């Protein structure tokens, strides 16, 4: 009962925020709409019994990544001439049609699925910090350690690319 | 009303992916194109978590964790490229940046 009462409004918030991101001309407004969309997505994650991932979504996505976006937008100091004007070219029409076609095909596939309901009983501690941590530091230890190297390489790469002179 | 079936979560994921894909194809501002990529990564995460809940295994949650880590690395490098782009070419329009060597 409560799952459906929360899922559909939050799904609407997520999709509405994403559409606002596309429609806004100013990238700062787009970033704010995307933060709204990320909050909607995080509340759907809570309904999927993924409390840790929902918290990470708020902290990493809505917090760190979007602050980085807004920070870079401010740093670039865009003026009115840099903002794009809405226009209709073959490229934009074809792009919009391709995205719409993707959504309609996937929707047709999902409506043909058998009506599988989610299991109500979940294992003890499903999606909470201790059990996800035990999984990441157990069977997924090699990808986890590779992630630390990936983040180090990304950090060095970002500094090398953004610095005027090394 | 009642519990939400798996197909509705998957449909939400595909709708978010389609909106991100549309941002990628329709918008010409490199920052908005980049936000579309972030949205598509979130749509993939939604699908991972929906199947994780439906099959009662947490491997999907571990995969979602790694997707978030990769997205953070991608955002850092991508925004550094945008700063370099504005410094060297003074544009953020992806249509004007179509040469590999300048």
C-alpha cells in the first residue's frame, strides 16, 4: 500500500526533474533540476530496500558531483551569448525521435513481461551498510581495489588536463 | 494499489535513460550533454537495484556502488576537459568541437 503511494509520486519527481534539465536553457537551472531528479531517484532506491545506495546517491551524486558541476559552471563564467538558442535542425528532430523510439520499444517489452511482484520477505539486513560492506570487501574485493586506482588515475588526469602549464 | 511490480521499476529506469539519451542528442551545450550521461548512469543503477530486490541477492547493489564510483571519476575528468575546452577554444558548443587535432 505505502510502496505504491510513494513510488508513483517519486517516479514523477524523477522524470519531471530530468525533463526540466533538458528544457532549461541556463546550465545552472539544468543542474538544479537534475539535483531534484536525483532526490526522486534516491527515494525510489529506498523503496527498493537499498538504503546504503540511496544515501550514497544523495552524498555523492546530489552532493559532490552536482557541486562540482555548479562550481565549473561558475568558473567558466558564461554570458548570454554562450547559451544555446533553441532551434529545430534535422539532427535535433532525429535525436528526439530516436530517444522517444527507445522509450516506446522498451515500454512495449516491459508491458509484455509477466506481472512479477516483488518478494515481500527479504534476508536480514538486506541493503544495509554491514551486509553490503561484507559483500564489497569479500567477493568484490578486486573490483573495489581497482576502483581506488581508477579514482587516483582520474584525479591525476583531471589535474593534468585542467592545468594551463605543467 | 499495493506493491509495485518489477516492470514498473524497469519502466522508470528506461524512461530516465530515454530522457538522458534525448539530452545527449538534442542539446548542444557540452555541460547539459554531460548531465544527460549522468542521468543515463542513474537509469542503469535503477535497473541493477530493481533486479537485485526481485532476486533477493545483493550483487546488484555492489554493482550500483561501482557505477557511482566510476561516475565520480568520469565527472572529474569530463569537467576538466570542459575547462580546457573553454580555455583553448572559448566555446562549449559540441558542434564547434569536431576536429581531433587543433
